[in-house]
């Protein structure tokens, strides 16, 4: 994800960069909170790693 603090352009373009970053972060956090992390840490750590990788690259 691009750092919105490094965005250039008009005020509207910079604001759009921050809004995009917010949407992506919110989407990823909500996905993370849906994972049964407590179960997978001990039972299926590979699946947990795979899901975290997937979430880390996901966008709304």
C-alpha cells in the first residue's frame, strides 16, 4: 500500500490517497478480526500464515 503522506497533487488527490489508505486498512483489520487466531496458532499455524499473507495483500 502506498504511503498517503507521500502523495502529491491537488488537495483532492491527496485527500483521495488518505481515504484509499483508510479503506484498505479498515478492510484488512476487519478481515483480521474475523480469523480464529487463537485456534490456528497451535492447531494450524501454516493456515494462519497463509491467511495473514492473503489479508496483507487484499483490498476492498
